[in-house]
C-alpha cells in the first residue's frame, strides 16, 4: 500500500480530532450522449455526480438515459459551455468563453444552452456553468447571474466564494487524467497527492475550508486504471466517517427540491 494512503488517513484523523467534516463532491466533464462509459460511471459512482453537459453537442439519448436512471445517488447536470469550441487565436490558451468574442454574444449563447438543458433534464439540470478548459473571461463571469446562472466551477482552489453577487463558485481540485502525458490515468500517487494537498490546505487555512474538495473525471477517456482507482478510492473513503460526499445542489447552495 502506498505511503500516501497512510498520509491521507493521518490527514483525515486530524480533521476528525478537530471535529471537522471533510466534504467532497464529484464533477465529470464532456457528457453528450448515452455511452457505455457513461453507464459505467453511473454504476461505479457511489456518490452523486455532476455531469457537465455540452448543450449544442447533446444527443437525444442522453436525457433519455438520465430519465431512466432512478438508482441513487443519481446523476445531475451542469452546463459545459455551449459547444465546447475554441475561439482564441493560436498563440493563446484554448477557451470558448474567453475574450475573443464580445461578452454579450457569449452570454446570449450560454443562456440559450441553459434553456436547452432545462427542457431536456428538468430538475436534474442545475444553473451552474462549467467553462470548457476551465477558462472564462471576467466580463462573462460578471454577466452570468443575469443569464440565469447561480454557480460556476473551474479548477484549483477558488479565490472567493462569490466572484460576483449571486454567483457561487466551487471548483474541482483532483483531476485523475494525465492530460500532458498519456491522456490516461494520472497515477495513484499523483492523484492521492492532489487530494491530500487540498484537504491539508483547507484544514490549515491555506485554502478556503468551506470549499468542498472536488474530484474531476472525464468518463469518455477513462482507461481501466481510472475505473479501478475510482472504485478503490470510494471504498477506502467509505471507511472514514469524517468524509461526506455532497450532492451538487448542496454544493452550490441551490433550493432543497433540487437536491433529491
């Protein structure tokens, strides 16, 4: 067993000794259709999962799958941009919601996408934006509440809980994919290190202790090692009473009727 499992157990014992609850949540990006990988995610997940759905790429079978998925803890829907398309010039990092287009045009597109998700998923759809590539221009963020959004999620510890009035930010912190290498599983020790570092930073005051630690997955690119690790991690965490997985609606402070 890796020493990092032991280090993680020690960290959780510190949370327990302090009378704290180590809150977690789970986001999975790039959902567009009913696939074997998405069905496997639904089977593997023992905690609620927030699916970041791309509205313009969504296929009719995705709402049908979620409508037929009654087993707890369930899948919920966040909005993953509009079509997950890069508009930035070649010398800039990829972004769909960056400064390359007028903020008003971007917001209008996002509002259209939100209407699509509400019609397709009903109460499973939460008014939370997941920017593609975790990048978004400040002018777009400022207009999100007027476009119908109440939450936003990117990557790495948040700087503030409300970047603008009426918009709660809760990020993810533990990405299991090796995007700069194999594009498969990052590896047990690197992933555990990400989890351990954020939990420790929260407890020690170096990060916002009220921001739940976010697990980030991408079901469409999972290899066998990803699935194996997710099962092992959940089994291991389930033996620690200090851990609490939060449903997405609770994460973003939405109405109780959206949390069922």
